[in-house]
C-alpha cells in the first residue's frame, strides 16, 4: 500500500495482486490507513484507489469456505468506518469494481471512475446475495430498477453508464490524481452525500412493475428461493425497511444463500471453468480482429452474429446466394428483436448490423485472422471446404472446424498447415449457448489453442480445452447419456417419464425433447460417422427405427413426441408402436423405473464415460464435465454438474447397486472405468 498527499488530499493506493481482492491482509491495511487519516482531521479528503489500474475485484472467494471473510476487520467494519469518517472518502475507480469492491465504493461519500471501468455485483453468479450493503446502497444511488437488474443478473456496467445512472458522480481520464482533485474542487454538497442519507426516488408500485419486466429476461428473479429471487427481495426491502433494518435483512439473506447447495454448486463451477479453459503453459494467444465464417446455415449465422457482437470484423460466406441473403435478413431481425427485449445494447445491435459482410464468394474472408468452418456435418464436404479455405487464406490464418464428431486428424489432412487447425465446437444456438469446446488435433500448436480460447472468451463464451476424440468430450458423454435414456425406454420407461425425471434433477429439457429439437436425422448421421471411424455402429435401435419411419423430430412435427400445430408436445402412439416392435425384436421384457433410478442410470453413464475420457487424457480434470454439462446441455448451474452431484451423494448411493447400474450401462460400456471404480471403491 502506498500513500501520497496532494493539495491536502490523501491518496491511498492499495495492492493485492492480481485483482486487489479483499483478503484479510488487504482489509486490515485499508482499515488502518482510513482510520489514521480520518482521526487526524488534517486531510481535506481521502481517496481510495487500486494498484495496477484495477480498483478491486471483490472478495477473496476462497475465504467463503475457510471463514476468513468473517475475520476482523470485515468489509462491513471498513464500510462503517468510512460512513462515520469526518473526512470525505472518495473511491477512484479504474479497471474493475466488482462485488465487495463495488460495495466498498458505494459506501464512500462519492465515486469517480474511468469511463471504461467495469462496475458490477456478480455475487448472484456464485449463488449469493451481496453481503455488505449493495442491495441497500445501490438503489439509493442509481435507482431501484437499475439496481435490481445489476444485482440479479450479475452483469457489469461501464463507468460511463454508471455516471449516467448516478452510481458514479464523475468520469475521470488517464490522470486519476489531477482529475479527482478537479472533481473535489467543484463538487457540490449533494455529490458528497452518503448513500445511506439519500432517499428512494421511485414508488414501490413502480419498482414492482420494473421487477415484473426484469423477470422476462431473468425468470429466476421470481422463482421462490432462488439466489436471484433472494437478491430481488433484498433490493425491494428498501421500500419497507429503513437502512439499518434493510442491511440486517440483507445479511440474513446473504447467510442463507451462502450456505445453500446452489451457492456451493456455483462456486464449484466458478473454479471449474477456470481450470477447464487453461491453455498450455507458455502458449501465446494472438489477438484476432477479423473472423470469417464459412457456411451460413443455422449454426454459421449464429457464430457470425456472436463474433460481431464481441466487436470483431466478420465475413460471412456461403456458396448459396439464397442462404447468404436469408442470413443477412435473419441477423438484422435478430438484432432488432434482441434490442427490443433488452438483451443487447444499442452498441451491440449496431455491431451486429454493421460488423458483418455477407458474401457468396470468399474474397474478403481470405484476409481473416481466423476462419470458422460451419458447413454440413459430412466428412467429405468438410474436407473439400477446408482444402479450399486453406489454399485461399494467408500463412498465419488459423482454421477452425465446428465439428462435434468428425475425426479431427482426418479433417486436418485437408489443410496446408495442421498446426494452425483445431476444432471450435459451438453449441446451438451459438448466440446464446456459452460453451465452446476447443479440440486440438495431433499437430495443433499450443499458440493456436491459446488463441482459440482467447477468442471464445472475448465472445463471452466458456472455452473448454480437450483432446481429439470421437465426439470430442462433450458429445462422447452426451451420446452415452442418450443411449442410456433410450435403453431405459426400451426396458419399459416412457420417454415422458425419463424426460420429467431429468427435468426434476435440473435439466432444462429431457433427452428425448433435446433429440427431437436437434433432429433425429442428425443423430443418425452422427452414428454413421462414428461407425466409419470406429468400425462399430453405436447402439440406438429405437432412434434408428424412428429415423427409418421418417420421424425426424420437431422439424417434421414427429419424433419421439408428436408436435401438433399450436399445441404442446404429446406422447405419440406411433412412437409407442415403434418401440414395442423394437422391444419385441430384441426380446426385452418391460419393467418400471422410479425417478431416482432414471437419474442414477443416466448419471452413471455420464460418469463412466467421463472416466474413459480421463483414461485417454482427452480431459485432465473431471470437473471439465460439469462445465460442459451446465454450459452446453442445459443442466442447471444450481445442480453444479454431474461430477459435483456424484461426489456429493450419487457415488454413495451407487455403491450399494453398482452391479445393477453397470448392467444397465452395458449399451455404453460393459466395465467400470478405472476412475469410476476408484470413486466407488469397487
């Protein structure tokens, strides 16, 4: 920590690399420094700022589990000291002010910020209500509606937007010291008014309406008991409780949420995502500014829009002029819909509208830093396209395939330089789904992997780095899950029973609803490709029979379910008939399954497949599966992922019936993987 005095103002610069997290040692230093200068009464003002261009990244998350966040001085004790200080305390924000960092700033008499700083309360992402006053101070500074959105979404706002809302009193430039002094020279008394002394400007009725509108974007803020709903409750208490009572209730909700299973699950994922995105030590990521997308079907156009939204120059290319024109129209309509729904900013909508060049020749794409191939999932077609692209681009251009199942080394053979080739497996729809699987082929360079991971992160995606494998890591385990679900149906469960049991477990959709949405023909083609690569056709007798009957899923209004126009999906008599024929052919007697048996069977299949991936070193940490399933396949973050669930209860339950589960899973694997065997003590 360093201190310097300019024109009677004490500038306190605190430091705790890398993001100035509020660990106990840093809290103690801040407390001592503020206490000393407040007691001396000699300073005109005290300015708190962070070293290395970062104000404060928030609490040290590790302390939530160790209890270190409760050791004195706590953040709340620092805030109490600031609010009782006879000397005005100013927060000068650059870089980030997140979580406890923003709560510290909100307690100060005023805040000044760089316009590009990011301010936010991401605690809800970790399953928690803020615990040091954000739900009471932010509504008094920026308005209840704005505070509700900031706190329940966990998103951040720029310093410029924070100033427009009243959260920040002035925007400063590069010269933090002189700009802050300039603010203090001209500050009006109301600009130095503590948040606790400010009045709520809106009525409760107005803010209830704002909460209802917010629920259209954040449905969980009205789901009883969810972290988002607890955050909303705490904020809305500003209308019924005074400041001190509101803070006390916030603390109660913080403790309840912190101890919840949802918070444990979300904290687990916070660290798991950082492990999963690790790139090889020493690898250097190139800064990519121009991305070309080849193939503008459903997946390609979504990738193009996601890249443009992130600020990249994008060239969208498809050999079909009709498809290209349709993609252009779709992107404009998509941007407008998202803007009207409040899901993108005006700047983001503008980038989507102006940042993409839609073409039917590859001229502009040849100058791209990265080309993402997103053509139909057929090996011969992809190799042909990759050869053409590889011959047209520069020697430094990286080439990525969006394949989810075709052998990467086979596809790499179509490129001039295999070291610059890899998979970037986006999940559908790529504008919304957060997961990008970074698959490295045999000759993919470390720098190529690091660059792809950096691009995914800049697109607000969660990259997971995996090795080459049939289906990479995600689809390998997903296929095991689907086969087990189909096996349960073949043995007597209905597809509705399986879907419902897994929705109750935490999935947004059951496996059969997902299969219908993706297309039963897509799965059929994937099994054909897997058979070509591995010489074994994957087991899926009912799915194959549905494909042969022309039941291709939602697009055909007939798959596992029937889809009458304008009505919800319905159990299908034709599917039941197909199923009975397959059951008779395979001589499988029908039986009944309880919901917990359905969950056990499907999770067991995922866990055994995870063990095989660890054995083959496709993944290096089992927690990667939790990142994949919560970000790619719709499993609730409050569930934490299949590995999280297994380690916290399922493994113990499975030990007593391991033989039964293994017999059910014979459609995937007739033996336990070494990892799962060790976990079960088998």
